[in-house]
C-alpha cells in the first residue's frame, strides 16, 4: 500500500536541540558563555525571569530522553556541543567531564540506532572570548578552529555529520543590530565584520575537517524567502536586497564559495565592506560544504520604504526596505510568525536551480505555542495544530522531492519543550512536554503521530 505522501526509505526523521537550551548550564563543570553572563546581569530581559541554569536538565536525563526519541521513531537527532563546557574559557584545557558526557550521549544515541548530527556553535560564545570582542576579533577564529579540531578528534570516529554553525546570522542580528542577544551592540559595520569573520571561521573548520575526517560537514542556515509585496520594481529591489543581506550573505559563500556580486556592490556603495585579509577569499572559495541544513519557520515579506530613513538614526539594513504585513496571512499568534508552508518548497526549488541541488535537509521547522496545558485531555496535550503544521510543511517537501530536489530529511524543532533564549519557556515546541517544576516528560499527540510517520516513511492526508 502506498501512502498519499510517501518519503524515501532512507529519509532522516528526527528533531533538533541545542546545548544551552537543554543541558542546564549549572549542571556539571562548565565555563560561562554569553547567556550565563547576560542572564546574571539583566535577568529582566528573559521571559518570566527564567535563565539557562537548569533548562530541561538533559545533562542528567539524556538516557531517558534518548529512549523517548527511540520510542517515537527517530533515526537521527541534532545536538550541539557547548564550547564553554568542552573547553571552559574557550581556549586551553579540555574538560574531561564534558568529554565523558558527550561520549555517553553519542554512544547512547548510536546504541538506539539514532544517528547523531553534531553542531559546534549554537549562539553560545564563551564569555571570555566575547570579552575580547567575540567574532569581531580574529583570535576567536583561531580559538574556534582549535576547538573544532579537538571535537573532531574526540568524537569524529562515531559522529559522521557535523555542522559548523546554527543560524550564524542570528547572533549578528541579535547581538549587533536588533538587541536580542548579548553584547547588545547596534552597529551595522560591526555586524558585517562579525558575519564575515564567522564565514572565515566556518571555512577554516570545513578545511580542517576535510583534511582529517571522513564524514560530512555542513552549516545550518535559516533561509527565509524574501517575498516582495508586488512586482513593482521598487518592491522587487527591496526583496532582492533582503535576500542578499539575510540569506545569500551566508548561503553563497558556504555553497558556492563566493559572495554575491550585488552584495559586494551594495556594501561598497555604502562604504561598509568588511576588512578582508589576504588569503581569506581563497580559503572560502576552496572549502565548500557537503551538506546544508535549512531552518525554516516563516517567510519574510517586504516592500519598498514608505518613508525615507531618519538620517540621524543608526544606519541599518532596514534603510533598504519595510516589512510588509500581507493581508490575510496565516499567523502563529503566540510567536508572532507567519505560517507559510509553501516557503519550504520555494527554498528547495531555489537550491535545485541555483545551488547545484546541494544535498540538504530540514534541520528545524516547528511551532511554538503558549500555555499548551489548555489542550490537555486525559493527561496528554492534544496538539493537533502542531500536527497540521508539520503535515502542511511535509506536503510541500514531498512535492519538492517529486521534483527531484535533493532533500534528505526533516527534523522538528524540537524534541522536548526547552528553554528558548529571551523567550525562556513562553512558547513550547516539543514532541514531549516538560513540566519545568518536576522535569517530567510526557508525549504530546504529535509525538504519536510522528512515530507513525517515521515508521511508515510517510502519511495519508
Ligand atoms: C531557531 C533557533 C533555535 C530555537 C528556534 C525557535 O532560530 O535555532 O535555537 O530557539 O529558533 O525560536 P524561539 O526559541 O525564538 O521561539
């Protein structure tokens, strides 16, 4: 019997999480990262004043969690290594307790036939390295490369899928443009330098990996299609600039090994090109990724600016476009993000047509909902909205596969409710709910539904 939406037999079904959001930073020995520091200095910036100390206690409960993954048919799972746990301070001595912990997690996953996908950096700069400027400082590139090489040596025998960064543009936007990550700087010039150095660091690590290891290495990007309000040339120009700044600034160098000419021209015209050292561009050119992870939550809709920017306000990407609220758009009102399932297909077609159909997978997609206890029935959260959300996206992904897009898997954000940066526990995303008082995990309805999908590699409408 074939299903309405049948996926390949070797499709990757699973979910993703990150160290800071799950491990509990007060658990075990760990250096400080920017989240520990920011929470200590400005707890009021976090929803309900909840910080990263405990989160979902994965550090102590990973065995139960991995059993739960197995129970819902995961064949793959992405985690991140906390740099400041593995090497407190970011450089220097390796923390043997952290080595034991990550070894145990990796071995437990493998023992349960779940392939570990490991990401090296998920927004969590070690504090000491941020103190010397973070990605503004090229010393941090070397420190990161060293950390990555250590991780490859320690875990590369068993981990065969690695990622340099998760959504590298987010620390740029949050930390240097829009004030939602530490160090809360607003400076477009610095933002560009930080973004650029991140890519240099990425290329160095890809190079180191290929020289020494035999698996695949990639990057995880939040690709956000930029839809223009209309076909008016001014709207088209606004969307083109957004695409350059927010998608192609990382996608092109990672996959094609070079920056888009239009981006270089745009930044040049505004005297905002980054400082480039000799050899950088050759390094980026020579070290492309093997595999691309795509995080997709929402589209970006833009229009030409209604008003000229205030010349006394800081120069920002938003000088080139206004956000456009399309009438009738479907919203996730809790997170304030538009839901547009077809976006996932548009991304895939773009990769097929313009990026050599690079091997890819959906590394995050998901729906954060507030106060999910409202949907409790007989002890279980009946999250039909989440099932509909996943289904809607999988249908478009299926169409992309039928049209020969090279997409290999789907990971939900996230496995269990976890701590979400400034939003802390406001929006819940998991297949499993987590009671943050008792840490008890309970499968939601979507977990049982997904288990069936993973088992059959598909579903009926
Ligand atoms: C992505 C991040 C995740 C996760 C998710 C949900 O951008 O990679 O770490 O947090 O978004 O977003 P939020 O937690 O802000 O609701």
